[in-house]
């Protein structure tokens, strides 16, 4: 029995859909199964660009609850948005997304893109199959975001060309 071109196309589309669903499920599982963070020190170095002004290069030294450590990096350039919160959001997305997946749909209402006046602070976004911390929103939002997910974020040092933030699990 010979398969028609329509059947071939339908089979191809079905395989593509299954691959995409498996990829999405693996991505979500990876986010939900991130190692629990005990603390994270974020060091931001500001580098001068002739085109874009000062650009942040951030490095996060992470200590996990199991005693192991990790190192993550992020950078930003361009203009017209808050670059510091962009690199912090990137590092939070690399290390703390599991905390957003632990929240219920009701608990996460009121974040970005919602007119709901719920308790979720500005800077947390969600969809049916994704969660994220938003960048470019200003660092003023991040202490309340950290508190909302069960931690504490404080600005511990700064200078002309650097900033240091510390995230600790468990609110003060």
C-alpha cells in the first residue's frame, strides 16, 4: 500500500508537533528541577562603550542548599531600558525559576501583563507553559520580587564601576 502525499505531510506535521511538545516538556522539567539556591552574590562590573554608554557584565556566584556551588554570567548593552535589572533578571532566570513554578496560578496573578491587582509584584511574568523574571524594569522591583519568592535581596556594595547584590533564601 502506497502512502499519499497528504498522509506523508500529516505524518511529518504530527512528528514535528510531538518533538516540539517533548522539547517544551523537557525545558519546563529543567526549570522545575533547578537546584535549590541557598545564596547568590551578584557582582556587576560597568564597562564603558562609546556607542551605548556603561554596560553591565554580571557574574553570580551561587551556593546551593546541597553545599555545591555554581557560576553564571550575563551581560547587556544598548539603550532605553534599565540594564542592571536586565542582567539580574537573566541570572534569576538561570537559577531561581523553580521558585516561580512552585507558585500556584492564583499566587502569581497580578504580575506583568495583567490588570489583576493581586499580590504578585511587578516583574514576574507567566504563561501557560512558561515563567520568567522580567528585565529592564528597574532594580526597585527586585527586593519585593525576592521577598515574594521567599528570599531577601540587598544591595551590599557599589562604586563608580561596580555594584554587588546578595540574594539569600529565606526572608529576613
